[in-house]
């Protein structure tokens, strides 16, 4: 038996003409991180990928039970080419330097590779404390069988001498011993979870067979629907397009016929090889789905790239593609919700169980029926019995909505067995105000009132004011709430450069898509580039006047001074001094600087300019403005005042917190709100 010590790489030290080799050994804490002991399903997935990377056409994963019907061992067997005897030692002795990192395809069949780091063998520790590899492979002169063993806490792999064999090539990994969560593998949903992870790959390579506990993974058994969308990413092409391949990222949304363990956004390469797992990050009630991002530029990515920190960062290509995917997913499921509602209502009309006849004759009836449709479709699976029974239930629901909208959740709880999520969604639809007032003012106004209450708390409550982060919280929320700055803008971009800002202006003027590739960068007076927080654009009025609003946001703890105004002025000067800027009378640029407080010296300076309040400069076409957040919120509330009066609705901290959780979960601001 030979011992293989785990080594990262040898280093050489030269002194007194003597050369000494110092091996760098992997420490237990590093192995702990790459082992991911809390994810046994991911460990099984990793072992299956190892077989597929070895050109296996078949991979079998099995469980043996102990006397207590718990997991005793996990065995994964593949029919790949195995590891040749002379390659076993380098394969197990180093960390990194995997042959897969340099190879683009598998060696025999030319399939896309999954692994690249050489860490995957340590994932077995999520399945048990001891593991053994038996691999059969063809060498230069003969076929050999080699056995490697590894135990938790050991710093060596045990390698048995290779021997000649006539067995079929392939590798078998058997893992035994204790692991904290390995009994999770007994859940029926594990097969579905693995199906989701390999769905795109199996679609790409239909001749591959993967079996979990004797049953083949077959995505077609559980796929209800698939949709694909091309994702368009502002700024990514200019930054990372260094290869000859020009295909952009694609979002594939797969809706399942059964409920997954959790909703995921799986990052894959263009061949469907799973690289990284992110949370779905969106609300889509009653839809069971997994989303996949497919892009050739993600081929070298793996979950190990994120071991030392948060990988999904907004200003990275992956962060941008994930944000674009989530935005498209929200649009997709809004469309699917509308489709599902129309299909179900049409079916009820054909069956004769729909409680309304003809077309609605007033705005009140339109809103009442729309509310009924949303709630009824949500409850459709709970309708029991024959035609008459279902019609009776729908009539009762329509009457409850008409007469008792504020107590509808309790009424429906008496009629149906509702999940907590369904009750919460129904209360959102009809529980915050009477149905008549919702008809008069619409739910959008209620959401806006809640958001203003949320924003006031975050900007002015003492603790929240100092903890609120500018880019990841305040900015992220306002990207979705552009109405705060006015309803006249038809488009907006966030975190855009000066060059993109000018291109968008030219596109609006010329009625064409923004020009790229041949562009010349826009620079500030000192030669530096700049990045705008928000830029809103619109074409309004019969004269087709063009208006652009650039908003520079500052965290509430920062006092606005001449320094911040100078920064905004440099952005304005860079745009209007560029020779591509068209000085026509129908174009207006405004630059807003917004913060909680303004330095008295700056405020005194602005008041002495004999310009409109808050205006620091205006030549008729370009204006610079400095606002307190309180002024912005007051203007918003004034626009909502009449609608809110008809609503007879007042927000609260609880409703504001609920709105933050529902609409802005990625900003993570609920913890900043006061408890009372």
C-alpha cells in the first residue's frame, strides 16, 4: 500500500548552494470548506459529474440502508474511461492543477466538462467519513484496476497497488460512516432535485443515462413547460467580450409538474453544465420552477470560486446577468399569471360555472370581476365536486368579495383549506382597503403609499438612517420605484456611465437603438470617466419634447456640500460639452442631487442665486438641483393626496415592512425598521 500525501504545490528555497523542497500541505479548515458537509445532494451531484467528465454513458447512484432504515452507504458507479494507473497518484495528490482546467471537452466523446479545480473528491465527506474509489482504466499496455481509500481527518490517501483486470472500464465510489445530513438522501424529492440539476445537460446529451436508486432521471416526466429568453446586458459586451463567440446569455425557465425542494437560479455554460447555484430571488406564487442561465462565458466558473466571499456582486458580469435574469423572470411570471387566469376563466365560462354573465358595465364591475378572477384562480385547485357544487362555491366567493372584502381571508378559511402563502396573497389582494376603494384608487396607489412610509422610516429613524447603505439598499429599491421622480419618464437605466447616458440621449432623439462599438468615451473636464446613479428619459407632449433626468443619490447620513454639487456639475458639463449633444429647444437635461441634509453654506449659496427654490444652475436647457429627501417625499405625497383620500387608507410600519419583504427582498431593509 502506498500513501499519497495531499499537497497543493512544491516550493523551492535556495540557500548556501543547497536546494530544499518545502511541501505546502492542505490544512483541515480548507478541506472543511470544500467538503460542504451540509449538502449531501450536492455531493452526489459532484460524483455523478465526475463520471460524466470521464465520458460515462451511464451513471448509477445507489443507497444501502442499515438496520434502522437509515443511510448506511452511498455508491456511485459510472461506465467512463476510469483513471489510468499512472494518473492515479497525480489525480489524488494535488489540489488544483486538474487536467480539466486546460481541456475544453471530454477526452473521448467531446462533451462539455464540469470540473476544473480538483476539489470534488473531498465532497464525499458530506456523505460519510470513509470513502473508497475503485477505478478500471486502459493504460499504455494493459487494463488495470486501482483502489484508493480516504478517511475523515486523515492527511493521506491510501493507494493500493494496481493489478491487471478484464473488467469493464469505469469508476465506483463507495462512501460509508457518519455524516450529519446524509439521511436527507432518503427523501423522494432528491430524485427530482437531481433531475433539475441535470435537466439541461440531459437535453443536450440524450444518450446519457443517470439513475438514482434504480430510476432513471427523465426531465420529460416532470417538465410542464419551458420558455427561453435572450438576456441583454448593458455594458457587459464592452467589458468582457474578448473571445470570438458572440452569443449572449440565455435564460431558460422550466416549470415543473411537482413542487421542487426550493426554487433555484442555476448558472450553467452554453452546454447546460451546472456551474453555480443561486436562489431564484423572485416571488411567483403557485408556480413550481427552476431557472437556468446558459452562457459560454460561464464555462470556467464553479461553486468553489465563491468559497472566500460573495460571488454574486452587482458590478460583475455574473451579477449583471443574474439581475437581468431575475427581471426577466418577474416579467415572465406576470405574463404566466395572466395567461393562467384567462385560461381558467374561459374554462369556467364553457362549463357554465362562472358566476358573472356578459361584459362588465362600469369601472366598479370591471375591478370587482378582476379581483374575483385573481382570487378564484388562486383557489381553483380547492374547488370540489361536480358542476353545480363548483358553481355554488364560486357564487359564494363572488358574494363574499362584494360584501365582506376586508374579512375575505376568514370567509375563505371556512370554505377551503388554505396554505399560509395563499392566505397572505389573498389578504394582499383585498385586505388593505374595501373593494370599492380599491376600485376607486387601485392597488398601485396603496403600494406607493406603503413605499413612502417605508422610505421615511429608513431615511429618518435614527438607527436606520446611519445603517442604510447607499448602493445595495437605497439605490436598489429606487431602481424599482422610479415613479418617485415623476411619472412622465418612459425609460430608465441604473448605474450607467457617461458614455451610455449620451448614447441613450442620441437614441431618443434619433429614434434608434443606442449605438455601440464605434463610440467615443465621454470624459469629465479632468479626463476621468463618471458613473450616474439613475438616468430617466422620456418624450412628452404634442411637441415631442425630450427630457432626461439624472439623479445622484446620497446616503441619509451624508450632508450635501459643495463637493457633491461639484461632482454633479462635472457630469452635466461632460454631457453638454460633448459635440454629439444636440442643443435643440425640445431637449431638457436636469441633474438632481438628493440627500437628507444640506450644508448651511451650500444652502445659503443656492438661495442667493435668484433662481427657483433648490436650483443651483439653469440655462433653460440644463438645470442643476439640490433637494432634501423630505422635499421629494412631500412632492410624492402631494401627487397621491387625492387618491389617498378616496382610498381612506393610511400605511403603518407593519404594512411598510410587509411591502419591503414582498417587493424589495433583495435590499434586506426590514431589519433596519423599528420594532414599534
